[in-house]
C-alpha cells in the first residue's frame, strides 16, 4: 500500500480481492477513484498511446508513456510533483521517443518539481542520460529503477 497525500493507493494484488476496475483508455478520459483523479491524454507514439496524470488535492504524479515531443506532454506534466518521463532514445530526435534532453525540456517547460527518467535503452548510460536531462531541466534528475518507490506526499498520521 502506498500513499499519495492522504489517499491510500494499492498498486499490487496482495490477495484475491478486486482492487481495480479495468477501463479502456481514451483521450480525455477522467476517472475519479475516491480522492484520486486519473486523466488519460493521447500522446505521439505512432500508435495509440496515453500519458497519465494522477492527482489528489495535494499531489500530482505524471507519466509520459512512450512519446515523441508533443504539446500533450506539457499538459500532463504541468506542475507535477513527480514527472516519470521516458527517454527511450539517445538520438537527436525520434518520431516515437524522447531523448533525455527533451525529457528535461518538457519537465522544465511544464514546471514539474521532480524528474525521473525511465525506459532507457539497455545500451544507454544512465549517468549520461542524467547529465543530458539535467542540462535542460536545470535541477536534479534521477533514473527510475525496477521496484522503485517515490514519496510525493506525506503519509497521514
């Protein structure tokens, strides 16, 4: 069980009890789950792909999904407490993925408070990706790791 500023969020199935209701994503879909709002936004990836913005009254998490640079990413990441952004290419540009510099640019332009890179290619140097993203973001950048947990709000007492 994780916490998003006062709203418990269960990410794993610890037992057989149903913890979510599947929904097909579509551009503009908004699902209110108690105190948590989930918004899906179509992004550019060559096939139907959706970024997600998950928020409560006190915290916002944004996930880019696979995407080339596009205006939709700015809307998703706007003032997010944590922006988990894919950096699936180290090339100067790609019609399918962001590179680390572009991820930093989107995070900075959107006013995201924290940037975590994800979806790096196995051949990519995490240190180089961090350095490139930091140059355009202007703040600390990290690379997400498997099973990482992020605190973007305080657990209620």
